[in-house]
C-alpha cells in the first residue's frame, strides 16, 4: 500500500501489513521520498548545495507537517481495505478545512458566542430556546462569510502563498482553482440566504458590507491589500467593528429589544477593533519573503520585521493598560478585580513572548510562533469577556 501526500507530492509512505496470530496487524513502514531524500543525498555529496536547497527542503517539511493528520486518516482507511472514494473524501475534507483557515474561524466563532452570551446575561428573563437555534444559524452565516473572504484571498494570492504558505491547499496543489471558486461562491450565497431569511435588512446590509470589503481587499483591480493603511482599516472594520456591533445588534433584535450600547459591549468593540489593527499589522511578519518577491508593499517590508513586531506589541500593551484603567475608574460597569488581573496577566505574557522573539533574533519560526501567540491573546479576550 502506498500513501502519497497528494497526486503531485514527491513524498510518500510505503506500508506492508500482515496478520499475526493475535489478530492485530503488523506494519512495516518505510518512507519513499524522491525530492526530499535526493536533496539530502545531494547535499552530502556537495556541501555547496546546502544553502541553495535549504528553503526548498524546509518547505517540503512544512507541507508534510500540516498534512500529518490527513496522512494518518488515509492510512487508517487504506488499512481497512476501503475503496479509494473514501480516501478522496478524506483528502478533500482536509483540504477544505485548511482552505477555511481554522485560526480565523476560531476568532469569528468565539467572538459571536461571546457577544451573544453577553446579551443574554444582560437580559436573562428574555431567554427562550428558539433563540439558540437562531444564534446557531447566525454563527453558521458568519463562518460562511469568513470562509468566503479567506478563500478568495487564497485564489488571488496563490503565487505568493507558494512562497509564504505552501501548506495552503491551492498553493500545495490539493485543491484546484475551479473548486476553490465553487466553494467561495457557495459560501457567499449560503451566508447571504441565512442572514436574509433570519435577521432582516439592516443586518443583511452589514453582512454584504463585510463581503464587499473582503472582496476589494483581494480582488483586482482594487486589491486594497497593496496599500497598508487601507488594508489595516478593512481588517479592523470587518473583524473589529462589524462583527461585534452586528452580532450584538442582531441578538438584541432577536430578544425584541432596540439597540443600546452597554459599557462592556462598547469596551469589547473598541478593544477588538484596535486588536484587529494589530493583527493586520503583524500578519505580514511571516510573509516578508513572498511579499518582497511579488512587490507587495507592507509595513513589514518597508520598516523591517523587528520594528513591526515591537510596534504591534506596543499597541497591544496600550490596549491592556487602557483596559486596566477602565476597570479601575468604572467599577460600576465591570468586575474590577477580574478585569485587572486578567489583562495584567495577558500583558505580562505578551511582554515575555516579545522578549523570546528578540532573543531568537527574529527567525521565521520565531516570528510564526509570535503571530500565533497574538491570535491566542485575541481568543483569550473573547473568552473572558462574558465574565467581566
């Protein structure tokens, strides 16, 4: 049995299995790699090739790392003797999940759940079971919108992604461009239908505005991602203001209430909008190599990785200090002890992570780890929000 990563991959696993008396299968597994192994051999023979081929080999390893779960799934299916159709379904499921960019889905899901929870906590006497079904449909619509925006970005960034993010399905050759177009259009249509049938014209308008901003961010001739300031504002608007305001408005409308800002919701909307700006600034840190190659102008390519990392950390520290001061001076609106302690811990964690990045001399692995940590801080804010 041969388990290739994908039809176009040069790395595979050859596995032979036999039944033993105990009833368990014994596997003899050996790698069957062409590009990767030949690269290792050639680098031993000719040390001068090491530097030249290091990036290519690292990229193969990166792709392999991101596909480890799909390889495991395919090996289980193959060992059971199932037909190839199940293998294709498993591979497509893995590619589709990577296409949706899971870290962005987590942010969207946590944000919507957190805002809905807050609205319900403020009005516990109005909670009815049908509201949860409506809330779930709203979450599904947000995930569809999120998938459309990140999907269309991958379609138009495939050349850049082959350098910066070779594990993404289109760049890796696991998903055709035609299939990607079908999925983004389907996601947009399904999301619009859900919102239009359940949440009225105003929320539908906000949803369309989010899709429009996500489109002009990536699609020529607009391609606003080329202009750093406009790109930052688009990301901050969609992930910060529109998500928080829209979800809270829709939840209050479902409860039969008119929209009214509460101090906690005004706080989280302001906080997350600034946080989304930091995400917009730091998201280009791991992508400097590809952005320079394709002449994409970002603050990271202009000012340098170190300066942008320090800038992003500084803005987040301002966010955390502001949160602590808000809790101290408006104790009637927040649970002061929890809000101060939580944001102090997050601020110290951010400072430590920035120090680790500096100590690692801003290597690509360290930068990627730092960017993932920024997203973890983003998730943490939504997790603590209903309790403050």
